[in-house]
């Protein structure tokens, strides 16, 4: 490989909260048959790993303010009718201590002026951190614009669609919430981690008479840079492959009628570490450092053969220190995409728009270093928005054949935590996709009814200020 271009180189009854609807401002109703703008935003809204918790919660006046400002700017730019926000590690590492910060974050999202035109919302927060068997730390937010009429959400237990009204939050344990499916991956998927929180949450929606699933996902990380470097592909890639395959099989099984789906979250996809190192350090010599007591490899040092044997790369379990970070920023790092191979296994099941933004992880958490990567891991596109091949057909292309979709990251020059949020904004073509079942059902299939979402329980709007303190 040419080294010159390198410069050398994601139970009890759930607690449901109701919220007052924001005052509706006069807006023209979207004409029937016109496209619906749908952005899917993926990003660990409340970061955790590698110190993500510390800057977001210990300095909420800066990092959280920056995060929300950049997020609102995307909303203002694309003006979506339906907005989905998927968060991973919601609440950070010390969930109990972070309750008040999570509470504040959710309140801000639901009551901000930037979101006042979204008069319906559903928020699902997995807050039961005491349950090792079920806790995923996932948070899913869905906002519906006041101009959208007759929006329905699927009840997985009742096998029927329910009309969405008002603003509600579901928290604590979500296992008994019929409006979603939530699963945590079995412990044996990632035995190296004593308490993994990886899993997924699935919801199904009917918008503009089009049915689709939205899946919030968090896959397993690379526990050690040294182990990841040993083989190509790495053992961790195989673990993620198994977990993602499980999710895709689960959401397309025979329990429910199939629908198009979007899967977005922290996939933890990494570059092929062995191939990247071999390319970055083509002309380097490697020095191995072993622990004196166990003889275990604890560090690899790659030095240039000449140039006074300058250190090019140092590799440890949680260290990836390359001398020239510009490699990962030049042309948004797209030269590295040839090493982004993990999704290729699913090319017959998943589609992704072309990536033109830089690796989304691991960014510095220094509030003054919005473009700097940390030297903990090799930068990679961990955060993605993927879709089924049928979902690809939902995206509308304009008459001029220019793309009507935008796939990008948020806050390119601002500190957003160690992950940059990634979003996909697109328009749903009129009549695209699978039509939602109606009351009469479909011949040969169970009748799936549409009904108001009351669940037999009384809705009593409560002021935001009286929102109960929960295990956020």
C-alpha cells in the first residue's frame, strides 16, 4: 500500500408522564400527498464512555448548551415533520448520580422554543439501572409536527395501531410497555464485559399511510486496541456481526407483518485495525513491550526506519497515539473508508447513504477542542444511520435528480462529547412504502385496528415544573 498519502504515515409497570401541549402557532397544514420530511438523528445525547459523563454532567452549562444549540440548528435548517432522536448510554456511567441532569435535558427538549411546533412527542428512557438483566441505558425521542395529522404508533402486544396525541414519557422499566420492543443482548455475546448494557429498542410508526420501524441500537465496543490489532477482521468485529444479525433477524421474524426499517445508533463499527496500522506504518519497525510479571504484550511502538527512528504510533489497550492526526481529518477522513468493512457483511440486508463526514469517534472532551480526536482509539465511524433495502425506496429524489436526503454529522467544530451526533434528513415520497393496515384488515391476515391511544387510563396534563423526579 502507498504510505505517501498518509503523510508517513451504541418488570414493574412503566412510569408514564404526561406533558401539556405547546401552544400551537398558525402553520399551513401539509397538503395530503405532499412529501413528509423525516430526519433521523443519532447521537449519544448524554455521553458516557471514556469520560463522556464528566464533561456533559459536570459542565452542563457548556457542553449541554452547545449540544442542544447545534441540535436545534439542524431542526431549524431541515424543519422536519417527524423527528427521531436515538441516544445511547443515556445518563452516563453513574446513572443514579445523573438523574437531575437527565431530567433537565428532557425538560429542555420538550419545552424549548425551538421545538414548540412539535405538539406531540413520545420519549422512552430505559432508567432501570438496578436491573443488570434488562438495563440498556437507551433513550428514544420522537417529535411530531403540528401540521401532521393522523399519526399512529404500533402496539406490539395488542397488534394494532394507536393514534398519537399529547406528549408522554415512559421510563423506569420498559419491558411492559406495549408500544415498543426492547432487548438486551445476552451476556455470553460479550463475556469480557462483566456488565454490558448493549441492546436495542424498536418502535413502529404509521405516517402518511406509510409503515416503518425505527430501531435504536448500541453494539459492543473494542475492549482492547491490542486484541483488535491481532487479526483482520478483529474478534470484536465478529461479536458485532453476531449481535447486529440477531437484531435484523428479530425485527423481520414472523411475529408481525414486515415493514421497512431504519436502524440507527452507536454500532461501534471500527476500521480494520490491522490493515490501518500496516498502512500508516508501512516503513516502520515495531517494538514490543511486555509486562515483567506475565510476559503479556502491553504496548507496541512503531518507529520510522530512518528520520532518527521517530515514533509514529504507540498502541496499548486503550491508547492509539498516532503522530499525525490530520490523516483522519483531511478530506473528512474519506481515504480511510476503505478500511471501514464491517457493514459489508450485511450488504444484502442494509443500505447506507455515502459517508462524507469525518469519523464520529473519539473526539476530545476539552470544550476548546471541537475538532481534536482523543488518542484512546483509532478514529472510526461508530455512529450510523442504516436502513433496509425497502426503506431506501421511501427516500424521495427531486425532479432534478439531486439528492433529497442529507447524511451528515452535527457540531463539526464544537465539542459535543466524544461522539459527534450523526443525522439523516430526507423526504418520504407520497405513496411510498408499505401501506398501514386499516380496520378491515387484509385478507388472510389478522385485522390490525387503528385506535386512539388511551389504554383505558386517564390522561391528566401536568405542568413541566411538577414532573416527578425519577431514576434518570
